[in-house]
């Protein structure tokens, strides 16, 4: 029978306990890696002014892909499409009080009005991590090491995923030698960014439309095919040297076609991809120099990246690396034999909780067999029974729900027994 | 000098690491208490349809206090002002697959367009916890026990905070004996809810406006002054009996003036207040019977409550019960003596991370004194130095930043030493 239930909003997700478990698991991995490198958790508002994004370089995102609306007071608001502008605003607002270099990370919801598809929703979650106030190639290396450590931590090998690194200054310098005018280079960056995403024919047409001569187009193709180009960048040479120290170099390659869509990057840029080529980029990031200044702060550069929750989850599912979630957090289910034993059962269950054991309590009497079945369905491992005999003898019976094995023991030994069983 | 920084949206908060630490600390307390009673974490979308709230009983909230807007496709959306309608929708959508009784909790952001003031913002966070499919008074007691356990867990005593409990059915039955018509009782509930929030004169005027006779008004006043009224409710009698088992009865009192603003409650209702009377309600909750049915599911009752993050944080601050936050999560700061020792320093720092120690690394050389000062300012406790002597001897020096004490030890002993120091 079809159910006529009020619908949810297109492009949003309901996180039932199984999906929520996966999200929290990811969040905990992000926390673990972030904190192991000394990054502090912060969070910005989810509502920001429209001006924040216009003031900066995410104009296309806010104009075409964001939820923008007026509130009841007539203010034009935006559901944040990304965190970096908020980070820049928060740093600018307290810049004199903050200690630099500053290491911050965050995990929260974001919104983009795009066509929902596999791996893309309108409401999604993102890990952001940034280092501000250290312009060295070693700072770029630290962020890439964090990214690689995360991939390793969630169980993805360097054969399955790869972080591709480039440097916009290096590219810009070469585009200049091809006589491509400075004002055209942003467009040529877009062209390079599209190289792997379009057919050869469409890409050549795009190049011609931009006004590149066939010679220039050929030079660009040669440039982004040159795997040794990084040797010409002092910054990349130092960055790759520093990366060696982290033992994750196998996750990282130079890739001259990586540019990133966002226009605010000024130096190193990087993206993580699955090597199967089945998905779009898992995440991306890079160095930005002007963001804090753009929102009214003193100029301070930063480097960071953002990982959405969707693609990484799909890849982890594909490789079977996500644990199973959705069961009750409590391994222990406390039955209720009959109404006369309510007080005693609730009291004993609560003493277990006070000893740090998670317990679900049956609150209304029903047949024990039914209670065992329920306990098993919600994922409990042990059921505790206090019947009239147990109550009279100050004992309890523990039933192992998987094996059916039952053990009677003194109430005083229950806590230690359950802890030994992993309760 | 005034800084001209792009502003944030009125009624939103920036969570710098110190504020974020407090929020995460609360979230962890909520998780701990929720899980100890066997509740599973879930989460709904932050965007819901306007219809979800109109279909239900939060009409006033969505019409007057919510952020409602049209998206680019013309759909009318709402930034969720509360979670219960979403919970009802999610339960209805998968009702045949879910196992009841169902215990779920959640912590996330909500929005209301209200005048920002102390303890009230337009964007706030809320803990929601609900038990569906068990209509017993013992289910009500479990939720109240959870609420009291949380207050206890965050360090508030029963002298500082109190959970006030009432039952709407009980009140409704009495209003009927005063010849107050069924269709008027919702308004009289509002009147009762306002009793402590208005002057006596305004309240009497409000009663008269509703059409209550002076006799009826007197009867209502007597009713909500009757502290023994609960003895007439079989449900409350059983609920208070069950509460005894949890050892938190000192946190709970019967209070016949407690009604709750939301119209969807059908039985037990409760609110937590600080005994100083300085703040508005810390949280509230109650039993609702019709929500899942209202959104298209099969009727199933529930009981739950929601705790906003603002009032509880203010009270915890007032009583000095909030730990301090905002420092780096890493007790260990790894200095960089000079550029020649970069590889070795980064490598050693990373081996500490792999052993589970959180480490912030200096990435560019500067005077050691300056590095120690920075480490101290971000809140690190120990600085590690690898200079030319240490590198030659395979040793490291640990400097205690509080005492200035320095110890040189073999590199192989560093992990165990730092762990012993609590690194």
C-alpha cells in the first residue's frame, strides 16, 4: 500500500541512524586527523549575508548556485555554499586577538542549488581545514599530508585514491611566455580545468572561442602534459621534499592539468581523485592570499581544503570500507518480567548506567520471548532478566541473544560481567 | 582603530574555538546520556517544506517566527524551527521497516526569526530526544529521568535547576468541570501558560477577554495552585513512582501551571527551570499522540523533549560549570631549529602522531624563544627541540613551557615520555 507521507525537500537527506552513524564516523575520523596535527575546531553561522560572497570571489556560486532569500526584515541572506568566506570574515573580525599561524578545522552543513544526482545533493556536509599565516611551501605540504592521512585513516589505499597537485603561479608564468594576456589567464585556467571533463573536439572549440591561436592551444596542451614541470617551481620542489617526511608520498602526484574551479586560489592547488575515474573529485583545496584582506582584515594568506561527505561515502561504500551502523548503542537490554518488578528492574538498569554501561529498558510488561525478539531486532547482544526467583535471590540472568545461552549470577557481579562481555 | 569587516547576519553566532569547545562539550554530554539509555543518533534535513509545519500544529511558529522563502524553482521552503515535525515525517516514511518502541536523539541547528536578546538567537542548536511507540507513564518517566540525568551530568544540582511536570489530560478534565467549552480549552491552556509571565492585572484582563467568568477565573487560579492535584492522575502517580527508581526525584516536582506553548502535546508536559528564576525555561517537552498520523503515517504516540544550547550555556557559565576551551588540542609543539633540520623534525613529529600524540609543528625557522612563546600562547604544554647536537646524538630535548624545565632523552623514549606527561 502506498503511503501518502508529507515529502521532504528535493536534494536533502534524512539521516536515519544507519546513515547518521556513517556521518558521525567520518566526522570522528576528520576530528582525529585534524587534532593530531594541532588544529582547533570552529564553526561559522549557516546564514551569511549575500554581500560576504559578492565581496569575494565566489560570485558565480552565490549568483547561480546558492539559496539566496530575503528575511522578514528585508535583509538578503544566503545559506552558505562554502566555508572559506566565513573563515576569512571571522579571522578578520578578531585578527588582532588571534595567534598566527592559526590552525582551524570545521565540519558542518552547506547548501547549493544544483540538480541533485548521485553524489550531489542540495544540502551536504563538508570538512574544512585551514592554516593561516604561514606562506611556506611546508604549510602547503602539511595540508596535503593531512589530506593523505585522512584518506589512509578511512582505509583507502594509494592505489585507490590519489591527490593531484599543481601550482597556479607556475602555470601563470608559463601562460605569460605563450603571450596569453594577464586578463585572459583566468579563462585559460577554466579551459585547463575542463580538459578532462570535455570531449577533445568541444575542448578545442572552447579554446578557439576564448581566442587562443592554434599555436597557443598546442602550447597549453604541451604544458599540461609535462609531468616534470614541477621541477621549475621552487615552491613545488620544496613542498614535495617536505611531503617525504610524512610517509604518504605514494598518495601524491604532480598533475599540471589541476587548476580548481574557484578563482580565489593563488598558489598551490590540489584535488583528490579515485583512480578508477568513476567519480568526480573527492575534494580539493589550495593556497589563497587575498581572502582575509577582501573582507576588511589585514592581508594574511592561507592554505586549506574541503571534503564533502557524499563522494567519499560513495567510494568507501564501493570498497566496503564503511562499518555497519544503525543498531542501538546499547549492547544490553533490560527486560521487565511483570509490573510488580518494575521498580527493581528500572533501579538495577540505572545502576548499570551509572557504572558506564549503556542499557535499553523494557518499560511495559510483555511475554519474555517477545522482549528477547525486540532486543535482538534493535541490535542488543545481551538481555537481562529479573524474575521472581532472581528477585528473591538477589540474582539476575544474562541471556546471550546470539547463542541463547543463559547465566544466572549475583546482582553484585553484573557490572563486571557485562564489562567483560563488552557491554 | 575600527575595523571595517564584512558583518555577520543578525542573530547568528561565530563559534571561535572557545565557543565551539563549549558546544562540543555539551554535545558530548548529550550523546553520553542519550546513549546510556539506548537512544540512537539521527538527523533530519535543515530545509523542510512549508507544508510540513502547516500540516501540523506548529502553524504559529512557521507563520510568524520562521525563515520561509521560495527557492530558485519556486518551492516554498522553511529553515526548520524545531525537529519534531521532521521526526514525525521520517518515522512515517519508513514506519513499516522501523522497530518500535523507537528511541532516537539528535543535535543540530534550528532557526527562528525572533528579536535577538540574551539567551535568544535566530540560529541556535538543540538536542532532541524522543521515545515513540510506548504510551506508558513509565515512558514519560524515562524521558524525565534522561533530562534530569543530563542536568546532573553537566554539574547542575537539584537546588539550582528543577524539572516541573504536569499533565494536559488532567487539566483538561478539570477545565471541563468548570464548564469551559472544549473549543476554548486551548486558549485557557495559553492563559495558564502565561500565568507566571504576565502581571496579575494583565493576566486577569486576558482571562476576561477570553470570556471566562470571574468564577471560572477563580477556579483556574485554584486549580493551578493545587500542588496535590497530581494524585488525581493515574498517569502522573505511576510516572512519579517510576521516577523513584532513577534516583533523581529531587530534580522533579509537580507544577500544575506548566502547560507548554506548543499545541501538539496531549498528555504529560514538563519544563526545566533554574530556581533563581533569572532565565526563561531551560527546556521543555511532553507527550504527543497525533504527530506521525498527521503527516501521513499510522498513529503512534511519542514523548520527548528539546534542549536549546543558549540558556543552558548561560546558566553553566553563571555557576562556573563550563570548562575552559579554545586552546590547541595538541599539548605538544615541535619546534624547528633551522631549515637543515626540517626533514628530521617533520619526520619525528609525524612518528609521534602515528603513536597517537597530537602535535603542532613549526614549519618555518625562527628564533627558538619566539617559537616557545608561540607554543605557550596557543596553549601547548611541551616544546620539543631537535638541534644539531640532538640530531647528532639521536636525542631530543623536551621543554616544559610552564616551568621552563628541559630534559634531553633518546628519541626512542620520546613517545613513552610524552604519554606519561599526558601529551
